[in-house]
C-alpha cells in the first residue's frame, strides 16, 4: 500500500474492494471533492446534551437539513473533512495508525483523538469507537462514548447513519442521510 493511500484504504485493505461504488469512491479520492445532500438530525433533550453538541460543533436538530462535506486528501495518507449542516460546520482530520497489531482509523478534532475499528459489511462500512483521548489523556474503557456509524449506499447515493451515546448521560445525537 502506498503512503498516499487514503486512511480507509490503509485500514480496510482488500476489504475496500467489497464496498458499494458510492462508499468506495468517497474513500479512494485523490483530489479535493465536495458532495452534498440532506440529513435528519435528532439531538437528545437536555441541557448537557445541547452543551456537548454546541461545544463539539455538531449539527442542530432538524429534518431534511442541507448537508455538504468537503473531502481533502493530503497526499500523505491523511484526509481532512469539512462538514456543514445548514450553515453550521465542524471539521476533522483522519489518519490510519497501528495499535496492538491492528489498523485503526484515527479522527482528530479540537482536543479529541478518536480511534475507530472499521469493518466492511454488506457493501458498506461499520465504524466502532474503541478509544478516546482528550488533551493527551486516554479515557478509561467505561467512559468511551458508544458511537455507531454505518456507511452504505442506496440508489447510487452514499448513505450515513451516525448515533452517539455518552456513558452516564445517555443518548446524545443521531444523524442520518445521504450525499451525492
């Protein structure tokens, strides 16, 4: 695998070939690409949930919310994603790293470093959050948020479904939709 391969190519290896066309294309980009679509966003009620979403720049609740994502490969095996949900944006960077003999997808935004195990399933990708670090401090296993992310395709569109629960707090956010 070349050093310019995307983080997803590096983590998934040959399994990347099993992905549906829209999913595979987004994870093998070699040039900046912007895609757009719509999302339904549910944020759990509560002041703590609202504060966490606001601090992280996560999207506000709504139906058929316009969404766009700009994917920028860096040519060195990393990617930067800039997401916008109805004018509200957040961005993060991705890389592939080895930990304990396995390849993990690492997402960085603000003071956070999130480690995901990826698995190709039914033409899509299932993400499982397995590690969190904030300002260099590793969260204990019991404190790791439960993040469920499924990428798939339908009608030649890339589809996403992301849900997060915070230990001791409960549900935080779920957003799902499509990009074309």
